[in-house]
C-alpha cells in the first residue's frame, strides 16, 4: 500500500493549520507557499477535507481554511481515509470484497493483524500530536 501525493499534501496542510492560532483562517496560497506544494492541487484536497468535516472553508476577501474541530479531536486516520478512502492492505480485507479463500487462507489473518495495528497507530495519532512533533523538530533543527 502506498499513500498518494494527495494524502501528503492534505496532511501537511492540516498540520500547518494546527500550528496556527485557534480559529485562524489561512489562504490556500499561504499554505502552499509555506509547504512547497501545488496550490491548485492543495485547494482540491482541502475542499475534500472541508466536506469531510475536518476543515471549514471560508469565502470572500478574508477567505481560506480553518480547522473545524480542535486538533486533538482530529486523527491521522480520518485525514487519510477522507483522501484515500477506507484503508485495506489487501482486497480481502475490504468490507465489499468477498474472497472464496477467506476461510482457508493463511495470509488473511496475518494481513488483518498488520492492518489493525496500522489503523490503531493512525487512530491514536492526532493532529495535535503531529503539529507538536513538527514544531519540536523545527526547533531542534534550528528553524522557527
């Protein structure tokens, strides 16, 4: 499994927002410039995150994006699944796929355990954790 550029851009965008003052509305152009990503692609991803309830989209002269909820209430799993869709290491672990071998497959339980561990890490990692970690790394490396 490999996450897309959209997940990278979206996660970086929401981490950037989480590092701003509470209720700050930030222009997509500012986020894109600071993160070094495509503004048009980032705008599409942030709109998807707004539709999913992670961000708020603000229109008008002071338009932009802000977090819809406190960063400690937003998980990395939410962000990834809003952009990528449900996470599954293999087809047989998706709820809509039926595998004729599922009752006799030695791989399925191993993949299920690996998937559950990955989902647990993503679910237990909040946007607050990521923003705090990034700020600490920047400070340790002489930034900001």
